[in-house]
C-alpha cells in the first residue's frame, strides 16, 4: 500500500490567515492526489482532485499543488466555515489510501 | 439530483452478521464504481474496497480482504457491505462514495452517502 503522511496533524489559525497543509506519499503518484474537507458528523466533501483542480463549487481561496510525492493544500484568507478536518487521498494505486487528517482549529 | 442514500444505524453483538446498503439515484448506477470507506470514531478515513455494479467487478484493500463482502444489486441500484462475524473493532461509521468520472475507479469521490454507524457491543 502507498503510505500517506499529512502534516501538521493539527493547526490553529485565525480568520483571514493563510494556511498550508502538506501530504507526502511513500512512492510517486504523479498528480493523482485528492483533498477532502470533513466537518463533524458529516461525510467528507471533495475540494480538489488531480492535485490542483478545484472541484466545482469550491471557493477559489482553496488551491493545491504538487506532483510525485509531495503535495500541498493552501487555504487563503480563512473563513469561519473552513475550520474542519482535511484529508488527502491518493487515487493512483489500489487501495486508494488516505492521509491521517489535519484538524484546522480557530485560534 | 445525484445522491447516495445509506441504510440506518445498526447495533449488533460480536459474532453476528450484518449487511448495510447504499442506494444510488439520479445517475446511471451501473456506470460508476461505488467505494466503501470506514471511519472509526475520532480517526481517519480507510478505503475498504470498490465494486462496479455493471459487472460486479470487486476490489478490496488487503486490510479488509476476507473481513467483509462488497456486493451490488443493479436491478435496485444498491450496493452492500456485509460482515459474517462482527467484532467490536468493526465499530465505526461506514460511508459509500462514488467517483467523479463514469467508468473510472481511479478518481476522486465527489458523491458520498450520509454514513451508516455500526456499533458492535456485547
């Protein structure tokens, strides 16, 4: 299985801040990296696919980059609704493993 | 509206069997893979396996192979996740999810069910 390492595991920030979450994979996955947002008691929501393509309806303050083994999700000008847990996922090889998550909390 | 609707919460005892469901609507059910994802309370997401309802091609994560059975009934647009011998460690929220693209198993999940909470306790 491809191992996914997300960092940090938790992050405190204020409304208006810019934050970056990193995902590293144990082998190259080209650009087959997806990002999800999950709020308590809800299903995950797709934010980004193939590393940098914004899912329809997702605000442009979310951006993604990377290829190979190193990827980032950046959220600019944090809004109150952005405080949630974020997961990366590779869809290059089965099983399509997820990162352990990054919990973004209000400072 | 494209949606996946899952069956309700379940409580079982260790050793019992269980089958939970995920009904698709608003799209061609036979043309999209359906995945199952586990989330232990307070923990991360685990990809369990996928099924292609069109021909029932099924793939499992090695971590779940032999522990669960994924199936589908295309006549009623429903996918299933089944256990024959539940353990306390199976206590979790289970989500079904559908990839973005028709026919692709190697794609992000843009449609998710609401989740089914399974509690296994004596």
